[in-house]
């Protein structure tokens, strides 16, 4: 069996930066264990699979090399890019059914704009292992579902973070967003998820479902420009819209190919 495969760099306008995602368009679903094996073989932070359900409508799923996840921003952006730029989709608004409910993507100039649920963090007491893994204390800690939000005073602290992955993988939950005010943007962040098989994710759209409401409240405005300051780096334009968050960015195709199963 041969399947189309695309490697897309998301939240960037040039290859070799942003967050690479695998995208596998399907006519019908493969067994879950086969999709998980494909994601493991790809070795990317996420591989997306989608099946068309109607005009401009798709069922979308995401797999890390280790598990299926509830929500993934960059692989959703990559899937929309594949549909519009590679597969000839003509509708201006794509609707995706997912484990996190309905998601939408629209085109706004050169950017693709995700419409995701807002997932604000509530203040939380961090476990000792989390603080030990960071090596430096954040000024505020919150929790949103499976993620810890650790806020630092300066962007330089986020740049310098070298979390102890072994310790962080023992934290429950074991996923962590580090963030701080930006210098040439509104805020910066990094994202670590060793429990999902992703030591550090290059650019994490879904994390901005939590980052956007936090910084919107702190700055007193709803539109924000963000950078994820991993080694590859990426840019995002975010807006809080009540119970939803829009996250916009660019994407580029790095590879087109076929999977031989």
C-alpha cells in the first residue's frame, strides 16, 4: 500500500525553521496501531492524519512518536496548508472534527488562522520535581489540563532554561510551558513534553490556547504577537475571542513523497 506524505514546516515562512509536521491524507482510517507506528517511524513531534467527511470538512487526528494527543496546533496548520497548497482544496474555511471538538482554519493573507478553544490556566502549587527540573524558580505557576504554565520575569530566563528531562518526565502531568514577556514581541515561550515523547517541541500552537488568555489578561488587550524561542523558532499572531483563541502563522512545504506500507 502506498500513501501520500507531506513534511511541512509550520509557523514559519522558510524551511529549516518552525515546527515540522508530517501529514498523511487518507481515504479511510488505518488501524490505530498502524498510525502510531507511522508517527514513530517519522520521528517528528506530530504526524497528522485526516479523512474527508464533506465539502471543506475533515476528521483530523494527531500522533506523537509515543501517543495520540488531544490537540495539536502546528500539525493542524500543516494539514490546512496541504489541503490548500498541495491538494487543491477551494473552500476558504476548513472545518476539522477532532478529539478537542470542532476546529476551524481560515486564510488571512499569507497566514493561516486556527480557531481553537481557549484553555486558561488556574493558579497551582507546583510539585517539587517540577521546580527541581527547571533549576530556577518561576515567578508564577498555573495549570491547564495536562500542562503546567511557568512564568518567568525575563525572556533571557526562558532562553537559558535547560530542564532536567528525566525529572520532568516523572512529574504528573509531565508537560510544561515556560514563558516570559518578550523584547521584540509581546511574549516568548518554550514547551517541553517528555511524557508524550517530545523533549522540546519547536513551536506549539496548542500551548497558545493557554498562553493567549494569560498574556491577554496581564497586558489588558486581546491581540498579541508571540515567539517560541526553541532552537528552530517560530512566530504566531494570537487573539483572544471569548471562549476561543485564534492563532495565525505561515507554513511551507519541505517534502512531498509516498509512504510504502
